[in-house]
């Protein structure tokens, strides 16, 4: 069995590759926070360098093979609207996107998830 790290940042000559594997037990909040930390790490170590996100998702599908609500939200709204401005490219099971404008590099120090599922479960 191959040892797969759930997330990593690789610094290449042309771009910084950000990779995250969402495990079956991981929900939206945990995944979003992990992606935010990876984004911050990329900017810290290679400020302003082109960033490319690769996302894989384990399970999180219904009987028809469709993604659950958490992973639809993560791949759609969160990545495109929240992380999208800070990335040059996004590659997920549902979408591949390349920004036409330059990526933003002024990344806020923290991520606030309003209506957090973690808060609702308390």
C-alpha cells in the first residue's frame, strides 16, 4: 500500500503546488481549515509565486456517485469564492479553473467560517 500524505506543499521552479486529500472522516470545516493553512504556508515560503491547488476526495459520495453537501460546498463555493483569488489554478474532481487575473497575495491571517458545522454540532 502506498503511503499518501493527506496534504503537502511542493515548491517548484514555475509554481507552488498545494495538494490536499480529503479523507472520508473529514468534513467541510476541517478540510477548509487545512486548505487555508496550506495556502498560508505556500505564501510564507514563496511569497507571490504562482499557486496551483490539487484536491482529491476520498468517499463523500452517495449511492449514485454524487458528492455529499460538504464536498459540493468545498469544491464550489469555498474554493472558487474564498480561496480562488489567492490561487492561479484549481484542480478538483468537479472542476478545473485557471484565473485570468493575477492571483492576490495579501492573504488574511485567519479563516472565519460563518455558520460553521462544528458550531452547529455543539
